[in-house]
C-alpha cells in the first residue's frame, strides 16, 4: 500500500476515534516527533517508516513539478507540498475544526 493511501486511511480512523487522534497528536511532543509518529503508525497497523514518508513526499512533489509548466526549474516551489507528515497533521487539525 502506498504511503498516501495509508495516511488517508489513518486520518479517517483518527477523525472517527478521538483516542487515535490524541495518540497521533501526542507524537508531536516527542523528542523525535517523526520517529514517534511512524512508530505509532506501525503500532496501528500501517508500515510507515521515516525515510519512506520523507521520500514519498519528495517523489510526489517531483512528479507534480514535472507535469506542470514544462517541469523546468522555473516551476514555483509550493511551500509544504512535499511534506506528507505536516500535511497529514494539518488535515487532522482542519477536519477536526471544520
């Protein structure tokens, strides 16, 4: 299963179960938040590892850049678009508020 699909499933679970939501949010307070988040994902049944998460975001963004504006270096960098970790938490917080 791809990282994006796993994160989508995990987000849906967290939005339905406040305990999971809180456990995921608590990982952000850890000394190494990314490692804690990935460990929690694996505990919940999603085989997500730090480098896989980082690489998936970078690969997704590179593909997106290649598909727009000719894919050259003139394509503007979209802040945060390559960071699946931060996008995951932003969507959790937004969906909880909205």
